[in-house]
């Protein structure tokens, strides 16, 4: 191989290696920026009866699709949240925060439920903010007559 061909070959290899490194660095940065779920959501129990509960939480505006779903995963075992309640909501791109709200119905009276909240875009892409596991207690079946 002549020295001119060798120099061109070496430059070509160097450019290829630098291009691959640049692509790999960009992919790594993108993966770091899209970190796994953050336990930043602080849900509030708006109301609870013997068979019904409303949970709400506020997060930074997650962007993405206009339609999002507020999701509560819940169950009677904190390590096995087998049920899901889901409510559609629309984001306002001009607001910096978003309020999510979910109605959980069909609950058993006088029962402790454990739950965590999350949200996702209409496409199924999860939003970055979730909560840890929380708990709520439904009222007993005769709570209305007991409060009179």
C-alpha cells in the first residue's frame, strides 16, 4: 500500500471511529436524560367512602401527547398491587404543572388498600413521575348511620 493510500485509509478509519463514538455518546446521554421513574408524586386522598375513593396528585407538565392517563395501581397487599384504576385527562402545554385525578370504585368496606400512582401518554409511554406505595382505609359499611 502506498503511503498516500495508507494515509487516506487511516483518516477514513479515524473518521469512522469518531462517528461511532459520537453516536454512542449521544445515545448514552439520551438514556441518562430519560431516567427511570422518579418517586416524586405525592398523592392526596380527596375523599373516601366504604366502596369509593378519589386520589389526586400534581406533577411537572410531562409534555408528550395532549391526552394522558392518570393511573392508580392498588391492592390489599403492598407487594402485590393487582388492580388498576385509570382516568383520561388532557394536558395544557402552556401550564408548568398537571393535576391527575383517579376514581377508584368497587372497593370493599372497612379495608386497607395500598396504592401507587403513575401516568402515561395516550401512546402508552410512561411519564417520568410516579409515587411510592401509600395506603388508605375505606370506611365501614355502616359509616353513614354511625355518623348520625
